[in-house]
């Protein structure tokens, strides 16, 4: 592989997290390189990409040989083998990939990966937070944290707002929340009129401070 076009993403390690990531990217039309030391794991994903490699040792030379240098993004999905995770991350950075993301299972591991220059994700921690929030909320559908202070939050419209207009509900004035989309059935409305009236089953997507979202949620329980 001499050109950049064949692959945009290099996925190092295709356990449960890595294989799910690979399938999501490939089914969205993205080109990927995948590698793992486990031949069976690689074989299961060969229908997704012709660039699927068994790499027994994640050395810099081995990663360069399979073409990861040509990718825009490298994702290290190795969690439990901490030394291998750190070395693979270092190799991707040294190979000059513009963006390197690494999975971590502990804060200590994450701090080391960050010092190397990688973006760090904590899938187990994030899933725990996500499940906890869903269990605590009667309205939450999904959420995405933009930073430590701000979230995008998708929720079902509370019953007390059914029949009221966006202007009457006025989440911006009451809670500092901005409605950026309304989900009605299979449709997504982004050009939102202040006169739009909510119906039962509507979902809303809002953006705002986490403490404002929590205050909104608390008020719905009263």
C-alpha cells in the first residue's frame, strides 16, 4: 500500500471493542486496516476489508509493513495488555499518523497514553456512566458529552409538555437548554419554529450545561 486512499483508519486489536468499531466504520463506507495477533479474530472480519492482517508482534516495523502509515487515524483497541497497548500507541505516533486514539482500562494507563500524545477513551467507564444515567432518568434516550461541562442530550418529551409550543415550554429561559432537533417518528426536524407544538412520543435533542440538564431532569420528577 503506497497511497493514502486504500485506508483511512487503522484499527489495532479487534477484540469486542475493536471488532465493533471496525464493523461500524466499514458499514459506513470507510476504508480500514485491521490487525490482531489472533488469526481467528482477523478471519472473522475479512469480509469488511482486504486489509486484514495477523500481526504476532506489534512492532513499529510490522505496523509499517501493513500500511498503517498511510492512514489518517489510528485506534489502539488493546486494553488489558497494557505494555502492548502503550508500545502500539507509541509506534503509531512515531509513524506520523495525524490522529491516534487509544483505549484505556485504568486511569494510570490513560495518563501514560495521553503523555505519549494519544486521545484516550475509556469504553467500560463510559458505558457504566451511560447505563447509570439511563437508569436514573425516565426520559433519557441518549447523550454525548462535548466536554466536562456540556452535553448533547436526547430525551422523550415529558407528558406535561404535550400540546404546548416550543415558545411556551421555553427551555432556554427556564434551564439554559437549547433545542437543536425534534424527533417525530422517522423524521428529524432541525428548523424548529417557536410555534411547533409537541405531541406524545416526540423526542427532543438539547444542548446545555450538565448542571442545567440535571436541574431539568430533577424538575420532571416532581
